[in-house]
């Protein structure tokens, strides 16, 4: 039951927290990435994931980390975004990686266009006292890409082996 609850709640909860944190503060704590890595190790071990499958998941996460840090070095995304994307790659492995990256890119493009457009207009005075909105609205501010990464992840996660392995009948009677 603990394993099923972890499968259901840990990854989605941490991704949602990362999105909210990035939206409100424009930062994603390293603790989130560390918890995602530790959570993957816990779930993979107690799910009986084979060593070869675990290595493929590590490879997917590593590949995303390399690409994401290249994007970071060009200033396209933040360091927290790069680590968050790599952690999502770790959880998804190559089975769902492309799907995740496509969704995250689409959400990221839409978010970028939306914010660039919104920044062209003055912020309504009723909202001008919200520090996080002022930061988000500022023309020199970045894009909280963690929101797009989390949305992509939350859309793909229900299709993964993690959720398909959950025994809902046991949770209901639990």
C-alpha cells in the first residue's frame, strides 16, 4: 500500500510543487530534484525493477541532463529547470521520454508566448501589490519553464508503468 501511494503521489506532488515554486519565486529548489531521485530509487527498488531497466532510466535522465544543461549554458532555461527535466527523464525512461519532451516543449512555447504578450500590457493596479506577479510581469524576467515541465510530466505520468502497477482495489479497501 505504501508503494502504491508513493507511485500515485510522490512524482505528481513534487512536480506540482516545482511548478508552483517556479511560478512564485522563479526558482526550483535542489531538494525537489533530490527527492525525485530518491523517490525513483525507492519505487524502482521496491517495484522489482531490473538492473537493465534501471540503467535505461538512468540513461534517459542523463541524456536529458546533458541536453538541458546545454540549453542552460545558452541561457534558454534555468539550472533548476534543467535538473527538473532530467529527473522527469529518469522517471519516464526512454518509453515515455519523447512524449514528455514534446508536451513540455509545447507547454513551454505557449507559456513563453503568453507571458511575452502579457508583459506588453501594464499590470492591473489590483494585482500590482503581488511581488511574484511583478517579478513574472517584468520584461527582463525569465520564463518559469518549470511550469511547462510539470504540466508535460503530469500529462504523461498516468500512462507510465508506475501508475499502471497501482492496485486501486487494495487502496480502496486499505
